[in-house]
C-alpha cells in the first residue's frame, strides 16, 4: 500500500502513440521531493533520451503540472511542456497557462509522457482516468478551428491544446496553443507534436487536489495576495492586471531599450502612440486569466481577438518598423491560428527586412506569416535564413532562438541571461527585467555587470523552482520562494522553505545544462550576436546606450561558470553533478 | 559590490540604526567582499555557502533599539513570543502588528546562537533574524540594499511593538518592573523631538525640473527628520494633468532619477514602476485641490493608530482592514487599509480621508499629508502630527498609569 501523497496526484501517464497503449506510473516519493514537478519532473524524464532526434518516436513530449497546480496557491495554474527543441537542438520547455495544467491535475495526473508516432493525425482525450486516442480529420486546420470543434463536443471547462499548420508543415517556430489564447510559444515544441502526428490534447478532470494543511495553505495564500496587492507592476493602475503585459512597452521606450529595426537601434520614434493605452482605446479589451489567477494579465479585445502580449507588440512594431496597430492585431491573431511563436516570427521578419532592405506592407507581412506556416524558408527561423544569405551575424538569436523584446545593451543582467539560458534567447530564465527595470525586489544598476553573475545564477535557480511548482513567474515580482515555500509545505506536508526550493531549482537547472552538454553545447553557444558588442544603441534624454564591453561580458560569464560549478568552457562537471545528486554527463 | 556594501554600511549608521563603524556588510559575486574586516566574519561568511543569497547585513543596533530588542527577545513569558517549531527547536519569533512586518517580514524570528548553521536555518525562512546579545542579521538575493531594508524594518517594527505593548500593558494594569526599567532606559535614550522646519518649497512647483528638485529636497527632509525608514514612504506632486511620484522601492533621500511622470488621463504606462500608492495619490488629487502629498512612517503616529481600548471589539485582530470606527488621533483621521490595491487596499479608504482633512493615518502603517500650497506646508503637517502623537502617547500613558481614564 502506497502512502498517499498530498499536492501531487502520485500518477504519471505514459502514452505510446505507436501502439496506442497507456501505462500508469507511480513515481517514488523521493523523485517528487527532488524534482518537485512541472519543469523539474519533465527534465527528469527527458534526461535519458535528450539526444534523440526530433523525428525519433522515442523522443518524449512531456507535459507536467506542479504540486501547487490546482490548489488555492495564487497563480498556480501553470504547467510545462518539454522536449528537445527543433529550433535549437537544446532542451526546451515552455510554460503553459489557461486551464490545461489544472484540468490535468484534477483528472488525477501529475504529468504525461507521450512517445511514439501515430499512423495518422490523432487527438488525446483525457476524462479523469479514461484516456482515448481519437483519429481526427482536423489535420491542417488552424487552431481556432480545432478549438471550435472541441468546444462543441467536449464538456464545459475542458482544457484544450493544439498545434496549427505551422507545425504540420515543419516549422521549428511552431508553438502550442492552449485554450485559444494561451501560447506555449518558444522553441518550436509544436513541431514535436507534429512529428508524433498529435494534433490536440483535451483534458477534463472532476477530482480535487489533496492538500495536507488547508489552513496553512490559506495563510500562505493570504501573505502572497497581500504582497501582490502591494505590487504596482502586478496590480497597480498601470500594472499587468489593468493593462496586460503591454504595460512594459512605455517603460522600454523610456529606458531606451526597445529593440528597433532588428536590434540596430533601441528607440522607436512611434512607440508612444502604439502603447498599451492606445491599444486599449482602440480595442476595448477585457481581462482574462489562467485558472487560479486573480491578476488576469491576458486581455481579450471586444471583438474576441486576443490582445498581443508585450513581446508581440514590440516585435511587430519597433522591430519590423510597423506603425499600424491593426496590423499588429492581425499578425498576432494569425500567428495564434497558424501556431507560430510570435517572438521568433517577428524577429525572423525583422532579420529578413534588414538583410533584404525591403519594408513590409500590410499585404506582404500577412503573406510572409502564411508562408512561414506553409513550408516557406522564413518558417525555419532567422538563423537559418541569415546563414543562407551569408549573414549569420544578423540573426538576433542565441543558440538559434530569437531574442525577446529587451535590448541587452540596456540591461547587462539581461545580456548574461540571454547568453546563458538553457533554452536559447529567452528573457524568462533569469528574468533580470525584474530588478534591472521593474525595481523588484530592489533596483540594480542595469548598466553594470557587477554582482550580476551570481544574481543570474540565483534567479535561474529560483525560476526553475517556480516552473516546477506550477506557479507563474509574474507572482515573483511580488512574492518570493519564502512565501511559496510555505504554500508548498502546506500543500504537500513536506518540510520545505526558500532554501530547499532553491536547492531543488539548482538541481533542475544543472540537469538542463547536462542535457545541453550532451547535445554538444558549450561556451561558444553561450554568446550574444556580435552587434551588441560593436554598435551603440539609441542614446538620448539622460540615457547613454553604449555597446557592451566584450571583455566585461566574458569576465562575468566566466564568473557565472565558476559560480554555477561548470568548467571553464561552460560544461557540467563530474564533481558538481555528484554534489547535486545528478548522474554526471556522458 | 564592495562599493554597495560600503554604501549600506554607512547608511545604517547615518540613519542611527547602528553606531558608526559597527555594521558589517558582505556581498558575493565571484568573490566574497566585506565593507571592512571583523572577527565575526568567521561566523557570517559561511552563511553564503548555506543560503542562496548574494549579500548579508549584520550590525548590533544602536540605542535605544538595542535595549528595545533585547527586551523583546528575552525569553520571558512574553505575550507575543511564539512557540516552538515542528522540530521543537526553541525558535521564537516576534509578531509585530505593523504593516511593514505584516506585509514584508511576516514575523521576526529570534535565533539564540550566533552560529552559521543556526542562523541559516532561520534565514532560510525569513529575511532577517534577531540574535540576542549580537544584533540583527539580514540578507538579500540581488543587492545589499535588501539587507539594509530588512534590518531597518526590523528595527522599526520592534520599536513600534515595544511602545505599543507598553501602552497595552498599562491599560491592563501595568507593565512589570523589568518592562518599566527597560522602558525608562529607552525613553531616556529617545532623540529629542524635532521642531525645526527644513527650508522646503513654499509654493507649488510650476515646471518639471522645479518639481523634481522640490520632491528630492522634501524626501531628504522626511528621512532626515526620522519620519520614515529605509525605502518606505512616497512623495508626489501634481503638475497640471501629470502626477510626478517617487518610484516603488525608492529611498526618499535618494530620489534623483527615481521619479516617474504619470499622466492622469492614463495615456502612458511609464508609471509602471511608480509607488504602489500611485492609485491613492491620484484619487486624492481628483477629490481635492491638493497639489502635493507626503507619506512617511513616523513611529508614534503608527503606534497610536493601533492603540484601541475597545477590548471586546468583534473585529479585533482585523483592525488593519476592518475597523468600522471613525477613529482620530489629535484630530487626524485613522483609516484601515493594506498597502496598494485590492478590495482591502488603502486605495479605497485613504483618498476621501486625506482629501477631506489634509492628513490621514493608515492603521499600523503611516501618515499621509497633503497640501494645496507646497511641500513646506505638507512637511509641517507631517512633523507636527508626529510630534503631537508623541506627546499624546506619553499623556495617555501617564493617565493610564496614574489610574485616570484617558480623554
Ligand atoms: Zn507606507
């Protein structure tokens, strides 16, 4: 007889799409304690097979919820998709919101391990313990059509995730869309679905997540909610709750770090009239959120279209020289329907624009997005395109993944964070925007590498823990692992605190470094495009945006390697692996 | 990193939180650096290996805080000393009721051993710890400023708790001899009441630059007069249809470059980094002719805002959000409300009170003053209210201890 778990369901569902067979695994308690869930547990399952090619049926597609998912812990509706990235060849995970992770937990599953390849396109439908693989004729359909179809036949409140034609036509920029409006955007995970002939997943659960200490969880929740109420970024008049993540747009303009013209400049003259309030005035959006979140940073326009997130707003205006708000709306909607990552799509268009010198018109922009999702060259991403033109240096990417909408010359922690992220040009691994721009927990000097190596390392560990608990990174603009540690302890009944969660996060992160090393990644991949070390940004006002000092960057990176316990070229060591209880790299 | 360590060590001393030259501040990037050498580094440095931190602050608090903290932390049968942890460790904690504790610290643990292992066990749950006989240890993950802030909040919260508890015990028949002795020593060590007014702007600024300068000066005065601690408090000024306001987490004595311009028509979100109280400030401007607002956490205003003789009130314990009474202290209204927004946020309760009276105290939190004529005026109200609260505190105490019913 197993001792019942609290917080976790204690069950992982393995689905083999070749044979159509499913198996239920009951992981040992110890595994839950060390990997937590979400990104950590997914990484555990990926590790033994992390070098398999994308089209290898044995490469798993993983979806994991966290121990807090489905509980009353604030913002705990997050899950993680994970596999190897078709875009970068590195590991790739993508946090997913909406209802998906919550419904998975309520159906009784901590995670899904999907392997194999179906003979023809199928969907996975999970209703509590019942799992069905359903052949579908939705192949090639845009995601909105898939969601319309599923919503008609499924129970209310059912969670849905699907890929669009971009994935099915082989684009490594393909995302996964969840519950219509939520993207698991980065790294091309949609293509892993397509390689398995998996078109959609639908989940509905009727159970409840067992909580060890309800009163303790309620107290932790109150402490977290109090901190969130005190956070201007989350709940202030101009914060994410009122304005959506687009609230950052004006700030990036004011700080002169808005990537403009494929990162050739850092200020876009038209930005002030394309900000979040301008979009709000034009499209009258209302709030929408993931299950279990009161911030509701997602915004839906009065006409039903999702409002663009900050990165999409920025890349589809400043980065490509567009001043038409409606075109941003159309591009965003189209990317979501086609299943394209908006960040990589926008950055790839910007790269094309710089290399060819051709501006986009409304017609050519829309056509370019269609082409990307239908086998066109640009659908392979900016690095592939730039290399084919002999201009690889104009792909604004790290490890082949396009950079998000923060210019690293305006925030040196961001520069390190981009370069060192285990999934490529990602702003979220260490999210230094938090202290360099948003002043949380306190402000740091954004034009200095001083102290940043350790700050980045600690933040990567913290965010790995956050992604493993099943909560939203935005919550950590207000609360910390101190408060969430108490929520976790109350939910699971384990002894836990900020320190033990950070230790778990460090382990999760190092495991990812090992997987990347096994795929051949090292220091030369932990770098930024040369532009940032050679060209100035757009100085003005009282802000001077200089090129990043290459020597200072390399010194900070070397310091990071030491602090992280890597060797001098950024590879995991036997010693650190052993210290963290991880199998050393092969 | 070393420069930041030195800066916050200096700041602890200039704000009277510790004696000059006694603070130890360490920061770790590739190497661990300290602001100065001290043999206690041997006990503190291992904390960097045991905890996921990048900075640490330690200092023995200056008087009268040392006496206050030693008294509160002493293992007496104190009412607010909380029980053992799950392991049965003797880890007590103080649970002050003020907003800084409630929101940011939650409670203040006491660690009785100045050993790395014992302190790490405590600091893995909380941001600051009292080590009786030694001082306060606090830490941060991005900057020594965090340790400074938590140190300062701990001192503030203990001060408020000490005076609040003394008053409460006076109401219930009187503090014991030990408490009385400590109280007398503390009162003897209190700095004299300030009556001098700094030379602040006597008119409303008319230009952006003038407003920034006036705000920076006013901020320095609020800190200089001891009316706020660390990075708490905020300042704003209305210039036409734009509100200039201090940024979230900015120190009022260092406001240069830390003021956001927020158009009242909502046409820009550049105020994303503005103080968490922007909403409240903005509503005060909408509801009144006020042109500038100051907010500090002056201690006796906070203490008196929490002193209530309604022992049988059904909302006891929830006063900070629920208090249904129209309470005043020295004619200044006291309103409930938590930091920022939300259904129980002070954004709902403060604006009408401040717009109507020009001053209002938020329960357990701090004092807001507004003026239609300039920062000098708003500052005078701030200082005067705090001075009157301080006098009222001792008057109330005298009355209670001498057996008279307080007025
Ligand atoms: Zn305050």
